[in-house]
C-alpha cells in the first residue's frame, strides 16, 4: 500500500465487522489498529441509489461516529460504488446541517 499511496496503512476494518482473536492479533502484529463503524449506508446492495445511501446514512449518523461506505464493488453488487459517490455531497451536507463535521478517521478520536 505504501508504494501506491506513499503512506502505510494505519487501520484495519475486518470484513463484515467480524473481529476474531486471530484477526485482532494479525492486525496488531502488522502495526494496524482495528476499527469498526457506528453507522452504515447499505451501499453495497444491488438496489442502492444515491438517495437510498444518503437516507440510510442520515438515519444512523451521530456525533463522533464512523460511517461505513464502500469505494469498490469487488465483493458487492456491480457498480454499487457509483451510488456511494453520488450520495457523498448530500451526506456531507446533512452532517453540516446537523452540526457535525465529516473528516478522516484520524480526526475521529481513534489515534
């Protein structure tokens, strides 16, 4: 990853949110901090639209939370990431209207 982004990964999100003892130990030995989410937008489904992703996210967002979104359809419905991308401006706007600030994980109290 460092060769692609110029930075080494810092966090590990376990698939499906299942953090077993083995996954925890492996992540820690690799210098990664496991992290889960407090809200999701169900953006991986075949029927996901920008509106459905935004509505689902808005219903679950809380201050200090972490929203799970996907940037690929590698293990989900083909093309579903397009709905995520289209929903982002609205999600950020909803956060601002609620007095919340969207930002990187490093700013969410995980360091």
